[in-house]
């Protein structure tokens, strides 16, 4: 499927979708992306070449041939490489401007909060046997829009500290984000959090500062779901950070699968799995700052299950937009390709009418289809499964979220 054909066929429309406050020519010159017009007449043409290379999956030679045959530009392969390398920082600025504008669009809220899922995905260079780049993203779950991105090399760790939070937001993240000194800044910014944790990810103490017996609490759990007040020692000299530990006992099948995975991973390393890890694998452990009187344990667990929607966004980026087909090995060219790919995805979604209108486009009809809360993710190539709606514990209505679909 060619998701970006309309980008080339309707270039004037594409330019009209760029943020009103973005001066393409001035920003390109300021970043040093466009300094002379030899072969490429202006910065808008340079952006078009970048999207042809990164967005449409053309090789450098194909991009040059297409540009010359279409009367867009005249330049050689080496000249295009140099242009793209010089433009990588500017393309990052264009992407940031698009994301900032999406953040201005009206978003749905749940119980007065804006839900944001945080995650990262790996991108590998040709022939690489490990992560070359890591794309860190935040997704607004009400609209299905990615509203913040950061690109790092393969050593860039997952961290909530990479993202900006505002009052009234709930950050929902997997266990890779349960890191000391990363949770408190979210709360200081006025946000709330739901983060999965492992038995040894953080230094937990009881709410009064006494030692916390996690496995004693797990063994004493009588219901499938429960919670306990805890605090986190961060090693900064500050008072421990008070949070709630929400627990769900997995079904026997889920626990068996989790323990089997641990045994396989340990066997690959020539070791035996830690017995404590096998015990903890029977449970889901979540840390949250949300008040218990408003968000009981069942609600916190239900909200955490919405995190899979950002994984669907990554699947769209990779399986439909080809983000996992990085052709470049050099750092600057790879960055230019990735930024151009992401710009193309955002513009393609806007052209398809799947992203709510935002300034300067003005209000429009929301044609998105709601996706009900589901425990299992739906493959993007299959029809969405409908799940019966159940009210959450505590009287809150079950949220309904929309996911944008790329044009076929």
C-alpha cells in the first residue's frame, strides 16, 4: 500500500497543511539547511525532496530521477546526500512544529484528565544486529495523536524526563519507565502517573518509612485486585515519594506464560531465573499517584490497559509507513530520513481527514471511529474487534478513544 501518493500528487495542499507560524524559507536558512539555490530553487522544494526520499521510500538515485523528470529539481546523488544531511536539524524543527500544532487541538478527557501513553520503539540501520536509533513518543489517547517525539541513538534510555507534562495529565508508561528520580518531576509539573514496575525496579518502603515486604503483601492478597500505600526512596536526600502500589493477580495461564518467558531468557544467558522474579511474574504491579477515592484499583488497572494504543501507533509507523526500513547508515542522513518519514505520516493522516482539524484549518467534522477499551490489541490490518462496554468500578463511564487510520 502506498500511503503517501497524495503527498506528491497534491503538493500545494500539503504546503497548506504546514503550521501557519512556520516560515519554511526563513527557518531553513536559519538552520543552515538551505543556503544556495543551485539545483534546488527554494526551501519548499528541499522539503519536497526530503519527503520523496524519506516518505515515499525512494532511493537517492530514484529521488534524483523523479525530481528531474517532474521538473522539481536537478541535482546528482552526492548533491542530494549533502542537501539531506544539512537539512536533518531543520526537518526535526518542521516535525516539532507539526506536533506542537497537534497539541493545540481540542482533546477528549476522562474524569477531567488528559490521558497520555509513553513508550519508545527501536529503529535499526541496514545490517545492524542491535538498536541503532530509539524513537521516544507520547500519545494522546483520546485522539490517537502522537503529540511529542524525541529521537536518540540506541543508547538513549527510556525516561519520563524526556517529556513535558502539564496539570490535568496522566502519564501511562510500562515498566521501563519505573526509574529513580524520573517520577517526581511529573508530579511537580502538576501531572499524575500510572507506571508499571518490577519487584526490584525501585526502592520501595512503607508509607511510614518502615521496610516494605512486597512478597508478604503479594502472598496475603485475597482478591484478584488490591493495593497498598508505599513510598519510593530516590537517593536524593528528599523525603520518600508517596504513591499507591496497585496489584492484580494474573490468571494461571498468564502467570505460566510470564514464568516461561523468564526461564527462556535466563537459559539464553546460561543462568537460572531468580525465584523472586518467578513469584512476581504472577502479578501486575502498578505505581500511581492518583487519589484512591477517585480512582480505585480497578480503574487504575483499566486505564493502564489503554497503553496498547501507542503500540498500535508504532505498528502504523512501521508496517504501513515503513519506518522499520531505514536505508541510511550515516547519522545525519539517517536522522533526515526518519524525520522526513514522520513528517510524511503526520501529513498523510491530515490529508486523509483522520486527524481532527486544528488551527489554522479551523473546526471540521470528526470522522473518526471510536475504539472501545480492549485488553488485547487488534492487528492494524484486521477489522477492529468490538468489546462490550462495562462501567468501571467507582462509577466512571468507560472511555472511548479514536485511532486514526492511514489512507489505503
